[in-house]
C-alpha cells in the first residue's frame, strides 16, 4: 500500500521578521515497518540554508534559515 502525504504549516507574525531559524520534524521514518520512497520540503519565503540531521532519538530534523524579511512563513 502506498500513501502520498502533504502537510502545510503557516505562521503569521505581528511584525516583520528579518532573520528566522526553524527546525521541522516532518520527515517520516524509514523503518522495517514502512519504506520512505521520497521526501521534499520547501518554504516561502525562500530558504537561505537547508540542512538535515538526526537527533539523539534518531528522528530526522530539518534546519531552515531564512534571511529575507517576511511577515509570514509557509513550510
């Protein structure tokens, strides 16, 4: 059985933000019980840096850095 999932989160700020660091934990685990075929992440405004890492529990994390002034963020 295959599933195609889509998730969108939107933040709206009261004031303009000029620098934004964010961590997401949205990537599904690839385990012996489920196989991850593809994963994509994007944000608006555009990302200055994007990196991934595993935390101490083995969860996938994505670090998002935005250096463009913005009043809302969509991931």
